C-alpha cells in the first residue's frame, strides 16, 4: 500500500511539473512613436494628459475582440505599461517630431497648450484590424481658447502576431497625433 501511495505521488508530481513547463511565457508589448521627418521648428510647450481609456481595456492583458459583444483577455500577451500611459507617451513623442519642439511633457502645469484625450474605443483583432476612436481637445493656456475633435482610425493588421497588432495601434496613434498637431498649429496662428 505504501508503494502505491509513493508511485501515485511521483506521477502527480511529474504531471504537475509537466503542466508548469508547458505554460507559455508571457510576452509584453508597447506602442511606438511614428518615424519620419521632423516638422517645422517651434518653441511651443505642450502638456499631454490626462488620457483616459475604456475600463474594458484598462488592464495589463491585451483585450481581443472575438465577436460583436465578446472579448477575450490574452493572459500571456500583455501591455508593458498601463495603456493610458503608453498612449500619452506615444502622442507626446509624435508631437515632438511633428511640431518640432522638444518641450512636450506629460501632465506639466506650465505649458502653452494642454492636450486631453478620451479614448472611447480601442479594439484589437489580431490578423484583422486595430481600431482607435478618441475624442480630444487642445486648449491654449493663456486665454482658454480650445480646439476639439474626434479621430477614428481603422488600421489593417496583415499578420496574426501581437507585435503586428501593436504596430497597427501605433499607426492609429500617429493619425491621432497628426490631428492634434494640426489643432495646435491652428491655435498658434
């Protein structure tokens, strides 16, 4: 009887170790700023933030749309940083290049312009598309004059991988950044 218990324990331990070994490693993704020529040089100061995202995607896991009313959390495919921080950082980096000013910060109190972004849709479908729907405003600090807009972008994702999905979301953020840069230019004139 003691031998049977020892054998059963050994098999259980082996099964446990095999189960742990088959768990895929987590992969972490980040959004990236657009690459391209810098815009005209300007001496503007811009504060980006706050940025808000829908509660459904406000989590470390990449949230994948699987149907009209269904999503799946990707436990092993995650964002490397909170999504709203990632979006604010990328928009700020894009504005540095697009407006030609190094004076773009996150949540600075002393800026000529403040950018606020409310992401209303951030959908991910690997191998299909990345969708960004954002309402934003740019406010000139000295007199409170503001420009508001909405940017809705669908970016095709040709490959199934999550790196291709993150790249598509990055391209969508580049479009959002261009719209915001145009609003800053309009207010600066």
